[in-house]
C-alpha cells in the first residue's frame, strides 16, 4: 500500500472515531483571508459550530448578527432556539435573514434548547438551527454534531455573555468563534460608519487559531475587509492591536 493510501486510510479512521465521517461540503464566507485559512475553504455544512460573544451587550449583538449573516447566505428555513425573548428580528433582516424564513422556539432553558435543537436538526432541507445556551457539555455537543451530520443541516451554538477567560468544556463542534465589536472608521463628519468586528477563530479542526478585523454583514449577509486593509492584509494583526 502506498504512503498516500495509508495516510488517507488513517484520516478516514480518525474521522470515524471523532464523529466527523460525513462531509456535506462547505459554505464560504466570500473573504479569501478567512476562507483560505479554513479546511475546505469555507465553513463546514452539516456540522456544529460555536459562536461566542462577551458580557458586553454589543459583543453579543455582533455574535448574533455574525450567525445571521452566515444563514442569510444559505437557502431554506431557520430555527432559532431562545433562552430569553430578546431576539431583535429587524437587525437579522438588515443582515439578510428575512423574518419569513425564521421560526423562533422558546424552550426557556439550556436543557430545553438543546433538546429542541436536536429535534430541529433531524429535519432535512432547512438552512440551519441556532441554539442560545450558557453551557454545553461534551456529550451534548456530540449529540448535536451527529444530528447535524445525519441531516446535513448546519448547527450553531450561541454562547452569550461568555467571558474571554472562562473555562470552556471540550466540544465536538467543528469550529469555535468569538465575535466582538471593534471601532468603526472615523469619517471625519457626524455620521455612522459600517460597524466593524474582531472575528477570532479560537478553535478549528485542521488549522491554527487566527483572528481578523472585518466590516460587519451587509444586507446580503456578506462580510468585508476594511478598505485600509484590502491592499495590506499583512497589517491585520498590527491594526487590530492599534485600535
């Protein structure tokens, strides 16, 4: 058996053990800086992903819209499982996720949200399922990952008010992101510039963690690089620290 064949057989065995044996393709962000860093050049579909904000409400809002923008660029209905009745659907609409596509589920607590998510993930043909929880056990994440693999539906865990230094239990999620607000461009006049976010990929299978400064989702759910960084992608980290 050739060396390449042995390596491929080993990868398949590892994927089977870790619950990553099925592939449903990827959903690109449309930004080469991010897509080129992700295995497969995009966000894995039919998989579980974690998105974290922070105790600051503007960071939680950024994390919420980050998810909405991804789902806006997918086709099909979306199920959103809430813990609190504070999801502002007009903001999701501004990021391209129209309320007509959205079904809100109100289970009331973490346990109910996880059960609802697992049930929704068994419905093939929908765009995705979002669950807002404060804690996620390894066992629960494995169940959600397997359900997502089985149906091909993409799942998102939104960890609201998550402290940066908080101990996070191991997870079967394919990626973990932390999205926080970043200073907008100074226009020099009293006006509102396009919001900016710091998007940190804290964990991903098959690649190293990395962070980017991006402009927030537009009306089609698309991210963009700040104009100052379009021609100088090497300045991302230095510019992030400076602001």
